[in-house]
């Protein structure tokens, strides 16, 4: 993956490519809020809920944690992880 900053929407669409930009962003926000290890590490790296972009290191952090937690990740209102198509990118 290219080392660059990603906007929240751009990163969300990398993880949820079949969703609309608004829905993808909401999924990403919920995932960050519900995944305590990810949230804690992102906050330590300077992330706030008002952040507009993710730095290259924050993208790498999210990718690593996503890979280790993605099988456990279920969005609110969905009965199982197969109800949402989740990309393994970035």
C-alpha cells in the first residue's frame, strides 16, 4: 500500500468498497469506536473524532489491527459478518 495520508472517507472506501461514501465512513467510525485496541492506539498517535485524515502510520496501525480482528467484527444491525462485504485492503 502506498505510504500517504488518507481522508476518513477515502480510507473507509478502501475497507468498504461496495458501500456509498457516507455508509462506508459510518462503518469505519463504528469500527474504530467499537475496537478498543484500535481506538486506543489511534488516540495515542494523535487521532480524535474530529480528525480529517489518517497519517501513514495510522493507516498501517489500522491495517494491522483490522487483519487481526476482522473475523470478530460485526456491524450493528447485522446478524453476521457475511452480511457486509469487507475488503482486506489496504
